């Protein structure tokens, strides 16, 4: 089954890439954009029919590889 | 209000980064991972109280800047 994961920077961690996107959007005329934070998204195709087990495996993979828990949070969707 | 956007590669577009993650996970012992596709995630803070208007603005921004529609799809969450 397919598990979707989002990895985002923790609050307080600087995000220069998001800032650059925000400034570009502002420059394009979207003056109502007050902030942009960029993160990563993963589609994991796991050979496992049990949703709870698949999600538990995805969580383990996030902790070990996909997210840097010092500066990032992750969420299994 | 906050609008979340996910940008993913279209089916059929090669994703070497996802492939590398998959091979790493397989090498770490997660042999049940059959595929990984990586995408981008954006948190947009829009000064707009009307959810429909905010989502419409986000869609426009995706088309103009955030996604390359030749090879990517986007989804407003």
C-alpha cells in the first residue's frame, strides 16, 4: 500500500528557500503572501496490506532516514 | 490562513532521487519497499480569510511558479 509522508522544518529553523519563494511571489504581485515554508513529500510503496503496520514501518523509516529530527518534523498522512 | 500544497512528479517521469532513497531503504533492511517518489511540500501563509479565495490564489501560484506543469502535478490539501 501507498503511504504518504511530509517532512517539514521545525518552527524556528530558518528556511531560506521558502523565503526566496515568498519574495518571488510578492514580486509577482501576490502581496498577500506572508510566509512560505518548504518541506519534502514522499510517496512510499510498501508491500504490506495492514495499514497500521505500514504506517509503523514508515514512521521508523522517517526516524532513521527520511527526516533529520534535530531540525525537522515528519507527519504520516 | 495557511494553505498546504504538494507538488509531485507526474507518473512516468523518472525520479532518480526517489530511486536512491528506495535503494538505501532496501539496503537498510526494509526489503518491502517497492517504490519511493519524492515531491515538494509548501506551507503558504496567505492574508485571506475566505478559504475558497485562498485556495484559488494558491492554485494560481502553483501554475505560475511552484509547479512545472510539464513534468509535475500539484494538489492543494
